[in-house]
C-alpha cells in the first residue's frame, strides 16, 4: 500500500500494489490499483490491474484483466455485481 493510498475496509493479500482509493473491497495476489484510480465494493482477482484514473464500482474483475486509464466500470446504483472477464479500454 503506497504512502498516498486511501484504503478503508479492504482485505489485501500478498503482492498487491495499491496507490489509489480503495473502499470495501478484496484485492487478491498481484492485483494493482494505480494512483488516481478508485475501487469501491469490488473484488480484484489475482493479477487484475486498475490503471490511473479508472473507476471500478460493484464489480468482480477476473484474474489478469486490465481496466484501462480513465475507464468507468460498474455503478453504485446497480442491484447487481458486474462481472468483468475481458480487458476494458480506457480513455485514449
């Protein structure tokens, strides 16, 4: 967990790198949350990456999946949890 990370109610396993904001989530081995990214009510499986400025809410992100820079995935208003099984392109 980086010095500027904002983490609250998060279960973090070994090898994770969190630099952004993480709330009420589970981070499995080797998952990465870049600076400026926001992850809320989400499970990141092993090797999942959330790039800078991306927002992930109420999602289950499969192992090895990359959420691109500035992408928005999921919604706080949803009654369902979004399953993300493929890479999501960010803003180019």
